C-alpha cells in the first residue's frame, strides 16, 4: 500500500504544482489528503487485515492525526527547499518531495503498527489511559 499511496501523493503533487501551477505546499497538502484516504482503506482492509479491529471512527481519527504528522514532515522538506534554499526549480522541488515522502512514509508505517492497527493480543485503548 505504501508504494501505491506514495505514488498517488507524488504524482498528484507533481500534476498540481508543475502542471497546474498550484503553490508548492498547497499542491502537496491536497495530493496527500487524497492519498491518505486511499491509504486508510488499503491499510485497514489489506496491509493490516490480520490485526485486531477497534472502532472505525477511532481508527480513522488516529490515522488522520498521524498522517497530519507525516504531511508536516513533507511540507517541512518542501518548504526548506523552496523558502530557505530559495530553489523553485522542478528538480529541487521533486528531490525535496521524495525525501519528505520517504521519511514521512517510514514514520507513518511505524506509527500505524503502534497506534492504529493494533495486534490481536493488545487491547484497544478506549476512554481512560491504559497502564503499561
């Protein structure tokens, strides 16, 4: 799922920014929101299908918060290239995008395993905090 959703995010960002001239950060945010929706469905019903299920709304909310952190990583990489390095060419933009997507994808995958799609033997946290 990661490769498919990363491709959606990268291709969507490229089309929006390079093709349609949407701003560098807005184009990535829009494409990532689309990829996040596809990613949730794919991860819940395919990648982590063997994991225990909790409340769909709760999973979706935590998933989107964690993806927000991933989006922030991507935006920081792009923002650094565009605003700090003052490089607005397509090659620099795409290198920054790829770096951001790679780091964010790793963070997302590890966080999904820990907080969203729980192992079958680990109870879901509902309401009060669980003691370790």
